[in-house]
């Protein structure tokens, strides 16, 4: 039927959509876009640099061209402007770390049916150093797409001390400090995150205003005194009980009048949309013990239970339906 939501062709298109994902994963993992850079290279040249089979390299290059990541002319390949900006490792807009993070999630997603039956994660091992780099710098990639603009939209002009809880490489703390010259920040995260945060903070020459504090926000007490707490993309990794506890911890170190801001992928209150937060809940199912996407109502209740007042949702709508709920202590 014309205009129907689903037909056999559309169902099968979604069913094989991972093919295209794996093509871009392979292109990034092999470094094809970085190898090409500003040049135009033939398949044999690229295969030689990759130490790859010519047939395999040609098939992958042609698929990347069909997907409009590369252009092919007279048997030679070049990056499109978009690929040059987003997929060449030396570009400031590089998103390859996030792509490799998605690639590293594949083994767990492959066992989604098992996770649904058991209600338990199926991730087989902890992240190694390379996977941790892809995860943390992937978070940096994605945050940099919105943080510079967001930092100018959220009014922190009269705030002095920010707690970036679970801040990873410190992307948001960096951008909030750049937008507010009087602001200082603490990035609180696991000790293994320190090298990535330190490197990123120094990259923006903010080592005198942003400090990394190692710790586990579930297990450890928070210390210090702050007038704004930023919790970005952390409550989805925890159970409802843990999320409430961590929010209470953040509130406990806020001064009277302090702001707490929760940034996450937010479901509607019936939890059946938007699409990305619903899918992300499954990502948390296969990878974490109790993580999930939360609805706006659930997040409001968590904040209210911690004594937060004036709770409201900002008009901001980020990629993949991320949103921000804010309140005052």
C-alpha cells in the first residue's frame, strides 16, 4: 500500500542496515580516509599501504564510493569534503573515535536476544586501553558537536565553581569555562580517565582553571563546594536507585541556590519514543547491569526527591534526542 509505514522492502532494508555500518567501521578502522587525505589514489596504491588484498580493498573502496564517502574517477579515489572533515584523523571535526566505539559494541548487540531473555548484560570483557580511548574520545567527538553552542546558551555568568560529574575527557567543563571566564571546574571521573582528561584540558590551555579529581561517583563521597553541577550522560548507566543516590550526592555538595543540570537521552513518559532513547535503553541492557534510558517524569522525580526546586526542561534538543532538565537547590 502506498504510504504504509512498513512493507517487505522496508523491513529488509532495516534488517541489513548493519552492512552499511560495517562498511564505515572498516573504512575508519583501516584508516582509509586518513591514508587518502587530500590525495587521489588508485586502488592498488591504497591496497599496498593497507597491506591488503587488492580485490578486498577495491570492493570496500567501491562501497564507500557508493555511500558517497569517496569519489571515484578513472579508477582513482578521493575523499568527499564531508569525509575529509569528519573521517580524516587529523581533522578537528574527526568522529572516528565514536565510530570505533560503535564497532566495539557489536559483540554485545549480537547477543541482544540473550540479554532480553536473561535481563542481564552480555558484554564479555572490560574495555582494554584501545577501547577506552575509543569510548572517551568518542564521547569527546559527540560532545564537541554541541558543547560550544550549548555553553553559550546556558547562563552561568554568575557561577564560580562547576562540578562536571562523570565528565570523561572534560569536554563540557572546558566549553563552560571558555564561555565563562570567571568559572573554575572539577572533572570527577574514574582514575583511568585522567590521562585523556588531562590531555584534552591542556589542549585548550585550561589547566589553571580545570582540575581532574579521580573517584567513583557510585562508591565514593563527593567533596568540595560548588554552585553548579553538570551530570551529562551518566544516569543512563545506572539503576534507578543508583541514579537517585548519585543525584543526592551532587545536590549535597551544592551551595544554596546552586544549579543541577541533567543532560541525557530522554524518553517520553510512556517510554515508547523518541526512537534513539528507546534503542539506547537496549544498548544499556546488553552492556550494563541496570542501565537504561529514563523518561522526563522519572528524572523530574529523582531531582524532586533530592530536594531540588524549580525543576524545568530547557528548550535545547540535541542529537539523538538528548535534553536537559535543570533545577535549583
